[in-house]
């Protein structure tokens, strides 16, 4: 495992518009797995930033978070430095997670019609209450 002192981090998990349940799930998962360490927690306006010492674990944790709670996940990287000896490019990773404001079984308004959420993924499967017609809509269009 890499050193954790001195503010060392390889990536940031940005939790936005989330509940305490999600933040606690992340903390418990990291503690239980013991493969990485949260080196710093920083509260921001509409969420929290968690700094990790292992970017590969951070990316897999982000994917598990999306599977567990649904929502949108964006992974981006930026060049941090070049290794002095090997000349390898070293990147820092940002993983942005935003949960959807609804879950399976909720009734939502879609284009002026009431619909029930049947399944949540990258697309949301809904069934209109008035016509019983099923439809698949991209999750980001329902925010």
C-alpha cells in the first residue's frame, strides 16, 4: 500500500447531492476492504470530496457505488506529473457520483404525465399510469 502521510492522494471521489447513507456506505466499504485509505475529507457546497491513495480502487469503488444506488458516474483524469526515472505519465483521477432523485417504484412526472419507475440504470424504464405504455428514457434527461 502507498504512503498516506503528507497529503498524498491519487484520486478524488466527488459525492454530490447525496445522502448520509451513501457517504457512510463508502466509508464502511473502504474500511472493510482495507485496500485503500481515505486520506482527507473535504465538505463542499452540495456534497463531499473524499481523497484516496489508490486510483484503481477508487474507480472500482465508483462502479460499485453506481451499481448499489444507481445514478450517474463520471470518471476523468488529469496529468499530475512525469516520473523522473521511468518518464511515465502519472495521472490523478476524479470520480464524480450523483444519485438520481428517484428510485425504483417512485412515481415521477414525465412530460406532464405521471409514470412509475420500473428499473434504474443508465436508462430509466418507466410505465405511464394513464396508458400503461412502457418507455426507456436516459437518466440525465429526467433530472
